[in-house]
C-alpha cells in the first residue's frame, strides 16, 4: 500500500503541474451543460433537468477515463521513466493501482463542476441517497471506458492514441445519448445507441438517480462491453510487457 500511495501522489503531481489539462477536462462538461441545457425550457422540469445533468456526468467520466488512460498511458510508455519503473524488482500492481486511483480522482473532479452548474442553474434535484447511488453507478458506468483507455494506451504510440481516442469518444458520446436525450433519436439511431457502451452507462446512472426504467438491451450490451474491454486491456498490457521486456 505504501508503494501504491507513492505512485498515486506522483501521478497526481504530474497532472496538477499541467493545469490546463486538468481545467479542460473539468470545465468542458460543465460548459456543455451551461450552454446546451440551461438556456432551454426542459431545464425547468426537474426530471428532465436531472437526466441532463446525469448524462453529462457520464460524459465527464467517459472523457476523463479515455483520455487519462488512453493518451496518458501511451505518452508514459514513450518516456524513459516508465520503462525504468517496469524493470524494478517490484510488482506491477502498485503502479497500476496508483494510476487507477489517480484516474478516478480526476474523473471525480470533472464531475463536480457539472453538479454545481446543475444545482445552481437548473431544477435538477437528488436526495443524498440518490446522489450516493449515482456516484456508485457512475464508477461502474466508467469501467468500459477505463479498460478501453488502457487498451489504447498499451497498444498504440501517443501520436496515434490521441486521434484514435478522439475519433472513438465523440461519436459514441453523441450516439449514446450523453449530449441530447436518446428518446428524440430517430429509430435507426436508437437501435445503434443500444449497442454502444455509452448508452448502457447513461441508462445505468439515470436509473440510479431518477428511477427511470433503463433499456434492458443497453444494460446487457454494456455488461458485454465491460467484460470485452477488460479482456482487451489485460491482453494489451501483457503484449506490451512481452514486446519490450521479454
């Protein structure tokens, strides 16, 4: 645990020393809420407003996990420090656990401005129990994006990882209903939406915070994506380990 704490503090300091990266990930979802939800009528309806806020918290976590683990891990692999750490006579788990904890911390930081804007400028509301359930559901909802980010980070060089992450992120965020409610999608897009991990993640957190019935197919597909991306992340890490350190 002491080694986990060392890696965690190191990664936190490394990110905090680049404040623009932290600010952009923390403010972009909140600004999306401020510009695309607050000015419209449905921000005055408690259920619609709460759903919109929840969707954008999923958007924030998804963005944080994909870019922190996708681009961040790829960048670290190209520096001399990361290969040096992997040659030391210590288990890989403290390093991985520290990275996971730092990623979770920054994901939580990115959620806070969304909740603040939602509380101040919309009629969104949650009980303390709903908020707690929502945070737990949000952590679960982020799993396929965490694993997906690790897969990208351990598979691709940073110059490729960044555009690939961007190409993956925006389409599945939109089609998953994280920016606009999926109920207004045309029929064909609703079918596609149910097959994306972002839609299942959105439905899971909305269900936890508002009680709105989720799409059962979307939740089943989400579980499948979580298992598949976890397997891919393990494969990508072992492949990278074998290529560079065998």
